[in-house]
C-alpha cells in the first residue's frame, strides 16, 4: 500500500471529519448470514482511554458493502477463557451495531467500549492483535425498526454503548436531504472524558442546527470538573422538558442503553408493554421502540 493510501485509510478510520451517509438496503441482503463467518481485525483506532474504533474485513465479497439494513445489528463470537486463571474456553456471543454504513466496501467498523473484566467480549475485541479473527453472523432477530422512519419528531434516549444503534439511525436521518425529521437525543454517560462518539455527535449537531440536538447527562462526573452540562441521570423532569407532547402522534421515542435504563424509563426491553417514566408521562406502547 502506498504512503498516500495508508494516510487515506487512517483518515477514514475516524469518528470525526465526515458527514452522515444514508445508504439503505432492505433486510435479507447482509453478507453475514446465519452461518458464522470469520473476519480479521484490519485496523484499530483508540478514541478514548476505554474505547476503540475497530475495522474488520475483508468481507466475504470484498468488492461489496456489508449490506446491513437500518436499523440492525450483527453477532460476534469468540472462544474465550472462562476466567483469568482458567485455560478452559467457552464461546461468547455478543451483539454489535456497526457505525459504518453501506458506503463502505469490503469492511465494516465497530465502536466498542472495553469493560475490562466485566466484559469479556469487549475486552477481547479492544485488545486483540491486528490480523486476528472474530466470527460474525446476522439473523432475522437482529433486524429492528427500519428506516426511513415516517415520524417527523424522533427522540433518542441513550445510555453508554447504546449510542451505536443511534449513530446507525442518524446516518439514515441526517444523511437524507429529503428527510425533515427533527431529532432530540438525551445521552447518559458516566464522565465527560469517556462519552462514546462525542466528537462525531458534536460535529453533527453543528452541521444540522435545528434538526439535531444532543443533551448529555453525566452520572459520575467529578465535583471539581469544569463540565457545565447536566449531571445525574435522565429524569422525568428532563423528559417532560425535552420530549414532544404524548398527544403528538407524529413522533417516536427510541430507547437504547443498559437494563437499568430500560427499567426506569420504559420497562424491560423484552416486554412490549410500556411502563416506567415514559408511561407515567402518558406515552403509549406504539410511541416507544426498545432497541
């Protein structure tokens, strides 16, 4: 690879410096199927002290994009030790949503937070060597609500790594010039130094004023921090201030985050019935989608 090509590749593996891209395909066309397929880690870019942007490829057809529908995820599998001191291996499977789009040919990018000993797969992905392989597949259950979204007001309630499906959705919304939907995001993180995808979100809010707004809420920000934004957790009062009125049927709320967030805001993700704060505010089941 020439020096210029290497620079271009490095520049492309980034969470900043590019605009959203809307390139939708219908479900059923993904290069990954219900059979496990190995892909190598091609590049890694550390985007914070605990998070990395990982590029995997080549895809089975290296001359084509992943062709993953929006919104949808893929499954990753690796054989990992059952404990730090145990040589016995077991297969660990976790879902991940690529932050790259179908504009990328022959590879895809994952944004992964390393949870250390509390996340065996995330730690493995962030610490594996370039050239090592991980197995991936895609099944119908991985297909979520599909873009283009018909609603004109879209709310995203996000916690931690739940940002990756929202980045995928934002590509479809902001990358479509004909889409007039307005997006409001409330994004819960622990500390300002480790907000996953922060630079990308800041760039897109600057590119799309009046169309995309983000409010960050930090739960563990130090008291002596210079952070001037909101602290604590996403509350009923914040939602009442930021969300469209429940009577507005041309709106939808996406929720994606840790189990505690689902329980507090909308009820467990595997339950269709809406409970929690959003139910208390008067929203109906059909107005909320749990990722």
